[in-house]
C-alpha cells in the first residue's frame, strides 16, 4: 500500500491520507483504523454495490450501518438524490459524529460529499472511489455538489474528506469506455505541468491498457500526488487549481451542444485538450509535433481527438462563453505556456480560438 497526504493550510487537523493499493477493501485492519465512527451511512448504487458493498459492510459489522442506494447516472446527480441521503440520516437519527462513506464513481462521491458537507451543518465524509476518474481526480480535493437543471455542479460546497481509500482492484469491473474516460483526466496531469509523466504514459501504453496492477498503482499515485499538491496550494480555486480544467472549457461546450448524451465527460475533455494544445501551436508556444503527439496519446487510450463536422465552430464559441471561469465577459482559458506547462490566459483573440477549433476537425 502507498499512502500520500493532502496537506491543507490550516494544519494537520484538516490534512488527510490517500491510501492506494490492490484489494484494500478487504483489509479489515486498515478499514478499522480509518473509520473510528460508530454510526455509518454508506452511499452507493446497485452497479457498484453488487461487487463491493459486502466486504465493506463485513468490515463494519460491529457498527450501526445504513446503506443508501442512489439511482445511477448524471441525470440523477440532483437535489432529489441528495435529499434521499439526508432523509435516511434523519430517519436513522444519526448525530454529528456519524460518517458518510461514498462507495462509487465521481457522481456518488460528489453527492455523498455534499450530504456530508451539509447534514447538521457538516459531518465527516470518507471517499472510496471505484472509477478511474474518481480515483485520479474527483475523490481528492473536497469539491462536492449536485447539478441544477440549468447547469452542472451549480450547487455545492468545499468539504474535505477524512480519508480517501483507493482499491485499484475495483477497476477490473469498470466498463472499458469508463476506463478510457478516466484516462483523459490522467493525461491531463501531464499536459498541466508534467512532461515526464506525459512521456511515461506514451511508453507504458500497453501495460496501462491491460490494467497491469503495478503500473496502475504507480499511475494513480502520481495523479493523486499532483492533485494533492495543487489542492494544498489553492484549496478554493483562487488560482492554480483552475489548471485542473485543462481542455474543459472546450469539452464542456461540446458536452452541452450534444446534451450530455454523445460523449462521456472524459471523452469531451480529450477533444477539448487536443484543441487547447493546438491553440498553443497557433500562439507559437507548442510545436506542431507535440500537438500531434497529444492527439495520438488520447487516441492510443481509445479516446476521441477530433470534432465531428456537424458541430459548428460558431456554436462551440458561443457555448464557451458560459464557462464558470469567464470574468467580466472575458473568457479565461487554461492553455499551454509551453508543452506540458499550462497557465491561465484571458483575452485570447477569438480568431486564434476559431483556427484551433477548425484545425481539430476529423
Ligand atoms: P460515474 O460516477 O457515473 O461512474 C461511471 C459509471 O461506472 C456508473 O454507471 C457507475 O455506476 C459505474 N461504476 C462505478 N464504479 C464501477 C466499478 N468499479 N465497476 C463497474 N461499474 C462501476 O462517473 P465518473 O466518471 O466516476 O464521475 C463523473 C462525475 O464526477 C461527474 O458528475 C463530474 O462532474 C464529477 N467530477 C467531480 C470532480 C471533483 O473534483 N469533485 C472532478 C471531476 C469530475
Ligand atoms: N477536478 C477539478 C478540481 O478538483 O478542481
């Protein structure tokens, strides 16, 4: 097992461990050591519960445990699912010393984390992420919340968990398309600030695609260490944390234009990251060869890297204006300053953005 720490500014009391290893859900001593609470609410869904709920409940046999099964899917990342958890906590008369465990992907983690942030003005949460995306990104850093009918993640809170437990064995049952979508967020860390990790992902492609346990553990730990450092530096996204949105402004526009149905989030982020890197070429910061390498790496991990013809450049530019990073009408984009070294740019000429989008067509 590998243990990292998210070091938060207010000191050791808020800092927390990320435990990473194969089969950790079956390690009863570890579970006992990180779960001192007596009243436990496990939040999960049927997809995940059928594989992973039993070992967790067995390890908690001496405690009071309730389980909330949420409906699956982004359409249910809403206030109704959040209320389902609160109703269960109230019905069980759980007090302020109780614990919510999120067992599932990023959707479960975000909703359960938000319930922990708000039940009785805040109780403790613990994340057990079971998708690659959740293991490398959403379970770490304390962003919690649900969607509003008018937009994604519009309701939420920052609320750090007491620990993150990553059992890499859970990825064995993940559908291949979900695994690929998680790889988009993995590649993102290379593009943000880590050229040697980008090369490592090129070199180890076959092993990672085959779920080699040692490579997976190394890759996930590397991503978590990068994210932990970014969160430690900027917990509430006043600056550097925004870099985690590389490719996301373009990706969110593509998702919205296709009503969140055509692509998984990671797939849209893959296309968006290719566009952002291409914009780096147009701004004379990245070589054409490195932009070609970027598109090739996403494709190598079964991710899309081009924009279909039926989505117009004008429509993408229009949707991008809704991005949460826009300030005073000025679009702010996470872009390469050099290859694998990103920053935030405001006021990039619309013509350059247009050229970058046009250059990424199939
Ligand atoms: P998800 O939670 O919907 O999981 C994807 C699918 O895989 C679901 O059908 C789920 O039931 C299933 N699943 C989960 N684990 C499984 C397993 N081990 N075996 C078989 N099936 C399994 O999606 P996701 O990609 O994990 O998360 C996406 C969400 O994460 C989005 O809502 C996004 O906004 C959020 N997110 C949050 C943050 C953050 O910092 N909080 C960061 C990135 C993304
Ligand atoms: N996934 C973006 C963040 O945690 O800030």
